[in-house]
C-alpha cells in the first residue's frame, strides 16, 4: 500500500516513495482499525490505498480528512445512493446554494505572494462560471467559511481537505503543505490543488475514485481497479463515462496548472447552477433592427486575448440571445445562450480619447474574468450603456450602419468607445432593471 495525498507527479512519485514510503507506512497505515476500515467502505470510499490515521481522524483517498463522526454521518446519509462507476462524482452532501450564496475563503497570510496569487486564480476560475456559489477572499479566518492553512510535513502530502459539506456548509479547513508550497518552489499546480481541495469542501469526490491508476500512474498496482461499493457517489448527468485526463478532481497531481475542463464545467454547473435568468437581446439605439451577435463556436478555452466573433445582426435569432449574470461587485457578466460559458469580453487598451470609429476589441471569452465584467446603467430614455469594469471610461460600441438586411455571418462593427455617445446606447429586452 502506498501513501500519497493529493499527490505527486510521476518523477516526484519515484523520489518521494523511494525516500519515505517505508517510514510513512510504518507511521500511518497500520494505525487504522479494521472496524473503521469497514465503516469507511460503507461510506463509499476506496480503502485499498491512500488510507491512514491522521490527526483527529482518517485520511481517505489521500487527501480527504474525515473524523469518525463524519464517516458515520456519510454512512447514514448515503446508504440509499446508487452505485456509479463513471466520470464525475459528487457526494450527497452539498453546500446549500439556493438562493445563490457567497462563500468566504481565507488564505493563510503565511503563504508567499505566489501562493496568494494562486489562491486568487483558483477563486477566479470558480467565479468565471457564474455558479450559484461565489467565492470571495477575506482577510481573516474568523470571517471565513473555508480557511486554507499552511502546515509543514516532510511527506508526500500536498494538501488536505476536511471532508465534505455538513449541514449545508462547506467543509473547513483546508491544509496545504509548505514542504511543497513555499517561497522557493512556485509549483505550477498550486491553483489546481487549491481548487481541488475547495472541490472536496463543496462536495465533489475524486473524478477517478474508482481507478486511481488514471492519475496516479501505477499501472501495475493490483488495487487500481478495485473500487468501493460506490455508496454516496452520485454520477453527474451530462458528464462523460470515459476518463478525462485533465479534470481538477483527479486524485493525483501532475504538477501542472489544469483549469476546468469542459466536463468539469458541466459538472460544476450541474451541481451548482446559477439561478435562471431571462434570455435577453441587446439592440442598437440608433441603427434600426440591429442586434449584438456573438459567434462562440470555436471558443472552448480561456485565452488572454479572447477569441470568437462579436458583431452585428439584422434581427435577433440564436446568436443574438444572452444571459446577464449579476456579480457581487455590482457588475454583470454577459453570456451567450447559444454557446454556454462563452462571455462578452472587452479590451479597451490604448483607447484614451473618443474616436469616430471606436477602438479596442469586443470579442468572446471562455468563462468570465476581469475583462468580462460590466457596469450597466439605464438612462432616462430607457436605453442602457455597457461600461467595462477593467477600463473605467470604455463603453461597448456598435456600428450597424452597413447592416440593413440579414447576413449569414453578421456584419458591422462591435468594439469599444471612450465615453458613451449615441452608438454606445442599447435597448436591453426584456429590461434588465
Ligand atoms: Zn482529493
């Protein structure tokens, strides 16, 4: 039996195991009584590996720390769940998120700026999906729903989550090992490991919990295909039944940065869907029957400069329909209805004065981050302006002067303007407020 806890790239595996395996095994694994192992199995976990006595509980599947009371609760709550052997899993314990809820998260000030930035990235990646959970960083553990603490241990443990949600609240706290995450390491997997432990805290199990060979690279381990009874493992509809190599909830880390895959997005949105919002259109106030059009057909990953096409259409059909998601900072994120998780992006770099032809860029982004957040103001004539949060004086502009009839791929220009004039005014239907 081998000991890793949300672990380890292939090379590091070899190194850590060769140095510490025996020692760690002696310290940890034999300390789990048989009756506890039986309980853990009844609660639906794989005990063939990654199990040890740890602190005031038991470390399960490498990085999930559960007390005996929590194990008992999971047995009770999960005993009616069905077995499932497919890709994305959640527990039956979730965070209460209806209506939408803000989860406050604290990152131990002992971590350096690289880790603080990784923390911000992890939260931003969750928030980019406009889930019913919004993650907000706070500066004290007292104000936090989830606190992320540093600990130091010479072991193969990267991070530990305190189990799964209880009573509708996220599990708390999370621990990250400064043996791996310190000022001289800057490990690329830091944002993913933080997102992974938060994933447990809000109720997600390991994507590959039935077969850890998938991420942990142990093809010859006879235990790799052994699974638990699957109690409490609920397959998430819409996620694939074949393994996904890049999921953020794989049990082992490859020490790479892995933003959410499309299947991860499906899983997160299935479990924590945003409250439904009305489908809306954005119509020019000055060009008759001209609507904003968004083609996100090739937009499948977040890239710095955005991608896809935002232009004008004559009339409103599938590409001219949008969801407006309110954000905790008072802004909105504007998502294509036709292309889920594709958002309007504006880049006003270099535009420092009004221009007859506008400037900057309006296009698409996969997910909504800083450049995809907008202040929307309603004017006295019933029109709206759409103002970039990142670029304070920059507004969405639409020139539909050449769009006088239907076009296959749209036409005209949608870009940015410095300040708002006629072409920067829109009717949003139905009214946003
Ligand atoms: Zn894990």
